[in-house]
C-alpha cells in the first residue's frame, strides 16, 4: 500500500489522529485539483483493490466532468472515455464489486454520456449492449446506467436550467430515434432468459421509469404483458410489476387513447394473476385499481361531449368502469384500513361524478347502496375506548373523517336510500339491544318503530330535486345489505348512531324540501334511542356518540310528543351521563347538557327542579368533589342552570328557591373564607387551597349569572324591577368579591376573575350597578398594577361607557384623570421594549385601549368630560396624544385610523357651534390639525394602495370639510393663500379645493379630489371619471417644480411654524400656565413624552 492509498484510508479512519487526517485530506485535495488528476486516477483505478481508493478515483472523474470538463483537450476526453470503458470491460464486469462502486461508475458514465453522446458518442448504447453477457456483471452495470440516465436526463425532481432542459430533451429525442428500441429489446431478453430476482427487479424499475416518455407500444404488446402477468405471480418481483402497470396507466395521453390503452390491458384479468396474500402488496394492487378507475372516470368526463366515436368509447369506458368498481368494492371492504384507503380516491371521485347526474340508473343506485354498507363496515371501532395518544387510533380517526365525508356526499345524492338504510340500522340495533337485556317495551318495539317506518316512507315519497329515483329498488337494496345483524357488537351500535349523526352534517347541502321531510325522521330517531336500552352501556364510544346525536336532533322532537324529552334528560342526569364512572363520558355529557339547555331552553323549563336535584352534589365547590367532577365540568352545570332559570320567567318565589339552592353554598363559602381570613394560611404546601377556591367561587357565580340580564333581549330596554329579584344574590356576592383584590393583592388570577365578575354585573345589575361604581372603580384601578390588569380595567371601563352612555357622566368625570395618568405612567418605560417581544405587544395593546377609550367618550356623548373643570388641564395633553397617534404608521395603522376618527369628532364637538366648544380651539386647528391632515398622507410611510390608508384619507377629507363648515371663509382663505400655495399647488387646483370644501359640494367629490391630489404629489398614476374634478392641468409643471421648491417649502414651513408658535404663546397664557402645572405629552413609539408638541 503506497502513500496515496494510505492517505485515502486515513481520511475515512475514525481512529487516526486529527493531525494525520488533516495532512491526508490536504494531500488528496492536491491530487483532485492537479491538471492531470484524471490520468493519475485512471491509472490507479486499474491497479487498486481497495474500495475507498476506487470510490475516490471515480469521485475525481465526476468532479472533473461536472466542473472542469471544458479544460480537457479532445484527446484527453477520448482517453478518459476509453480508459473508463476498458476498466468496465477488463475489470468491472468480471469481478464482484460493491454496489457503491457500481452505482458511482454508472453515475460517472452517464455524466460523460451527457457531455459526449449527441456529438461524439452515438455508439454509447451499442458499445454497452455488445458487452452484455449472462455470465458476468455487465447486465447489472448496464441497468444501473439506464437508471442513472433517468435520474440525470429525464427526471424533473431536480431543478435544471433552461439550457440543460433543452439539452436533455434533445438527448431523449435522439435516444427515441434508435437507441430505445435496442434498450427495450435488451430488457425483454433479460426478463425472458434471466432468473435472478435482483436483475428482474432492476429491469422492471428501468421500464417503470422509461415508460412515461417512450413509445408505449414498445411495452404494451403481446411480448411484455404476458411476461408481466407471469412475474405478477412471483412474490419477490411482483411489487415492481405492479408499479410498471401503474406507470403505464399514468402515461399522459388523450382520453380516447387512454381508454383504448386500459381496454387493451384488461387490468381486471391481469389482477387475477396476483396472489393477494400480503397487506403491503394488496395496497400496491389497490393503488393500481384506484389509478385505473380514476383515469377511466376522467377520460369519460372528457369525451362525453364528443360525437359518435365518443359515444362508442363512452360505452366501452362504462364497461371498463364497471370492472374497476367491482374491484373497488372488493378492496374497499378489505379488513385492512390501509388497503381500503388505497382505493378511497376512486370511491370519492365516483361519488362526485354521481352528484352531477340528475337521474341515477339502477346500477348506479346499487353501487352507492353498496358503498354505504362498506362505509358502515369500515367505520366500526376495533376497541370500545378512545385512546387519544395511540397512533393507530389517530390514523383511524383520520380515515373515519374521510369516510364520513364520502357518506355525506352519498346522502346528498340519494337521501331517501340513506334514510331508509339508517332507519333499518337503528331499528335493528334497538331491537337487538332490548332483546339482549330481556326487556319488552311496547312503545319502542311497536308504535315508535312504526313511526320511524312511516317517517321513512314519507321521506321516500318526497320528490328529490336531484334524483327521481326508483324507491322500490333502493329499499330492496337497503334491505338486502342488512341481513347479518343478529349479533350486534358495540361497534355495530356505535357506527349506526354515528351515521345518523353524520346525516345532520350532510343535510345542510340538500334542498329545503329534503330538510323539512327529514325533521320528523330525526325526531323519531331521538325518541327511539332515548327510550331504548342502548344508552345503558359500558362502551365509551357508544355513550359518546349517543349523547352527541341526541343533542343534535332533540330540537326535532314534535311539540305534541314532549313527554319523550323526559327520557332524554334522564339519560343525561343518571349514571349513563353526568354520574357515569367513565370520566370522558361524564365530561362530555355535562358539556352536551349545557348545549341542550341553551338549545331547548323553553322545553326544559318544566324539568329545572329535576336537573337541580340531579346536579346538587356536582355543584359543591370542594377538592373532594373535584376529584370526581373536575371544576371545568362544574362550570358547565352552573352555566346550564343559569340559562334555564334566568330564561324561564318563573314565579318570584320559585325563582328565588332555585337560585337559593344553587348560589347559597358558594356565596356562604366565599363569605366564610373572607370573614375568617382563611386565605392567609395558604402556602405552596396546601396548593393555595382557599385562594384557589375563591377564584373558583367567583367563576361559578359569574358563570351562573350568564342566564340573567336586566335588559330586554329584543329592544335593549331595562326590565321592570319586578322581573329582577335575582339581583339581591349577585349584589351580595359583589360585596365580597370587590374586597378580594385588596385582601389578596399579589394574586393576579383573583384580579382577573374579579374583572370577569364585574363584566357580568353590567348586564345583570343594570342601573343598580351605577351607584356602586364610585366605590368600585377606584378599588379596581388601584390594583391594576400591571399592563395586563390595566388592560382588563380599560375593557371594563369602556363596557360601562358603551352600556350607560351619558348617564355615567358623574362616574366618568372624577375617574378619568387618574385613569389617563395611570396609562401615561405605564407607557413611559425607561428602557424601550425589545422589538416583537411580549412587552412591546402589551404596550401596543395599551395604546390601542387608550385611544379606544377616548373614542368611546365621543361616541357615547361623554365628550364633555374632557372639558369639565376636573379634566380641562388634561385637554391639551390628550389632544397632543391624538395628534401623535395620527402620525403612527406601519404596525400602528389601526391606532392611526382611530386617531383620525377622534380628530374629526374633536373638530365637531370643540369648534365654534359644537356642543362643547372650547375657547381658543382654532389655534389647535391651524397649528396642528390642518398641517397633520396633509403631512400624514404625503409622508413616505403612507401607502396609498393599502385599504386602511384609504379609510384614513376618507376621514381626513371629512375632517377638512368639517373645519370648513365650522370656520367658513377664514379657513378657506387660509387654504387659498397660505397652506396650498406652500404645497406648490396650482391656482386652478386650489380653486377646485375651495369649491369642493363648500358645504353645498358633495363630500365624496372632495374626498376623491384629495385622494387624487395626494397621488399626484407622490408621483402615482391618477385617473377619475368624476366630471367635477380636473386634476391633470399643469400636473407636469407641478411635478417638475416639486423637487425644485422642496427647500423653499421647508424654509417657509419652518418660518410659518415659528410664527404660529409665537401667536399660540400670546393667545393662550392661561392654557400655558395650566400646562406648566401638568404633564403635556403625546403618545409615540416609546410612550408619553413630558415635553408635548
């Protein structure tokens, strides 16, 4: 072993020291980059026996061909080619070589082929084919070369440049002219004369990859197809045969040719050669059936509009489709879900096709009837419990969703057949279950079942708008497939109810007539299920689907049969439901009971007392109870009872009795914990027992209150006090709850739950809450010590404003100043937050809430609070923050939009003639409002193509028009002689501005003019169909002068601002003194600045 071979071995030896390895790498790298590296490696390749050395030499050839081939002379290229062919002839085919070497050699030869084939080596394939011999490795290497040609020349899996794609196309065209016929002939010889499974598989892989771009008749003929059929029965090669057929079917061609090809292949007969004894192979065969059937369907769809030839092909295509459908039913109903799923695509596409047919023929009805039965079979659970983390369960759940989708589509095609099928299923499982329980219930087995059958007949007699079907045929088919239900397993019961449930999902897409016809059917189903013994089961999946289905269809129980609702409720309230030993069933039953209460409400009022009695133990808030009934379930019960009692319009005494039963325990317990200060003993060791209980008690009382409101649901008016006797309980709770933030100030969850309760009390107590707010608001604000709690406070504050409006003036007026001050302090962070951090998001949310508060004051007639004696010192500070908010951009566009809305309301309220006019407000108008209306849209950050920016521009237009209305000629003169000239606006355009600012001009015209003006100033295209607007005149001169006059404009603006500021100082001494005593600020990116504008 010389130094060269040692160096290569050292490079790959993990036991060699790093120093030696680096030296070895450096040495081998120097060989790679040497000009005659190819010659050196070619010589070493013929001498070495070491696999690593051979691989290294072949790697060098690969890099040279890929990256340095153009540097080789014509003679060197020929010598390299000859040397590699000689190594193949003299060594490679006569020795047992590693697969890695054979693959690398094939790859190198194909790279060389790409470089030389078209111009200098058209004999490439002839040379290799001439050396093929059964006694050596020549066939193996040749097949690897063919495979590598597909990877390097044909495959689109790798991104290639347009030049390379063009070259590859030329290579394929040249191969088609002569070489492909010889290559295909060699494949045939290999398949006929060689018994080596690896060689046969490699040959089939070659055929599979080439069939997509060669003449299909070279493969689909009397020579190859019998060979394929023969090998389809050989276990070790049949997978590749199956894949060959798939690629043949998948070959791109017109629909007529595709149907001819499929007819020629006779896939149905071919599959008979296969032994379907292995799941993985069955999946491959299923995929072949799936693809063939889908290609037939697509081809038939394409030729339906053609003439006579299309009609003939259509008839033969329908026969081919029938063959595939028979195989579909066989594979779809396979015990393995994976095998079933392999043909799901065909089943789905076929059903989609039937949806477009107005009248189904008898055969099509038989098909979908059989599909429904198969879907039912495949949907059955293997186990009676759902294991959410089990991978197989997750996979089955996904498959079940697909099957459900297929079922719903079938139902939409033929609701009559599905209705009959489901009715038969439900009837059989009910009868079977009751017989097994040795029960005889005449109501169930007699009249109720008859009722189902009558309703099914009514459904069947309904004319469906999509299908005028032969009902007798449907019923016959449905009955034929329901003959094996003598022994019902839990999975049969579950799937029968599940399919009934899925009908409700599918019926939404049917006609209104169909929906009406099924209402009685669904009601009957609920009655039968609730009266049966099906719900008495230990099988989790049966219980879950039972309750889901009952809740979905309970609303269809006829009003004259409401006595059956008692049976429905009993199943929820006893050991089958909320007292079930299975935690998942119990939880689901509680959740669905809540849903049922909201859904039926009125029908459930007579059963309120029964429900309370059944739930009484579940309502106790204690750790002992919660070991069995988690707190989340208890919340559902409180909510259900709240909706029932609150909506029942019960007599006062009865309502008080029910509320007392439910709320007495949580209210008393909360009062006890507070009075005895039990929360003070809480530690980590007792898991903060009493503090957690307090949060839970607030939660349940607040959740129960969701059923009560002081406001009429129809008109929003207050209810008479006589209908609101419940308030005493919630006021009593409020007295305790409002103490908790002060008693346990460090607990944020207590604060959060307190805010939750306060939100509820706005709705529950109505006008009775207002007198309490003077005491409550300062407490809540004092404990809003974090941004999160301050945000919660502002949400509550805004809720009060929107609910009580101007009636709340006496509450809002004294609290506004401390609230705004708290907001400013929270926003004034000493260190800017990290970009995109939670802190930054919280601060942005706080800014939004602040501006929403200001907007709410104007929206709900409370603007006078900003100019009252208590809050007037804040006025300029708030005004400045609004101006600053108008200048927000980017991620703060929502703030910018709100601020311009506020600005418009300020103009309307505080200008002369407004309801709360402020002396000297015109100074703000000319110094800040009007300039900002032009500065913002003309800024680079203002995106005219953005929807929010368009809305902002419309608000600006409204504001300018409002100023013109309030200040009249004074403002128009200012625009005419000062502002617009400084913006380098032509006199003609100024005249249009002045004209459209007049109150008599349409506001939309002025907004359109403003938009076009901004677009012109930004150099954007302008176009308008409005005859009242002409903005094109002098636009070129304006644009040309725009850049020249920018500096002058800046100087003029600076001078103007200086003069305005001086005037402001002279005219507003009192405001200045007030402002010196208060923080003049504006909200910008970092918070509130103390310096003001």
